[in-house]
C-alpha cells in the first residue's frame, strides 16, 4: 500500500489494519521524501511499523497480485 500525506511524504508498506477513525497501520514501511522542494530525487528511510492518521492522509493506493484479484472476484 502506498500512502501520501499532506506534507508531500509517501509511505510504502504492507497493510496491517485500519481502525474506526480511518487511521492506517503499515508494517515494514519505508518513508520517501524529497531532499529539497526543487530536487526530484527522493530520500528514503526504513520505519517498520507505523500509524498514519486519517487527518494527515492525502492519497492511498493499493496494489495486489493477480491471484489476489481473482480470489476477490476482481479479475
């Protein structure tokens, strides 16, 4: 799962859970951010288990393999 937050950072990790308030927990998460506002290369750092508050989220994308899509009836 790839989650963008309002300060232009992105977190990529495995979806662990979501609570009633919409907060998402990712495991094995990696943070990506620009070194400078004008620089395209992204810095990254490993974070592990993190909670991303719903109020901070600006985007959310889920990617799954073909087998998962077929088991969900999406294929």
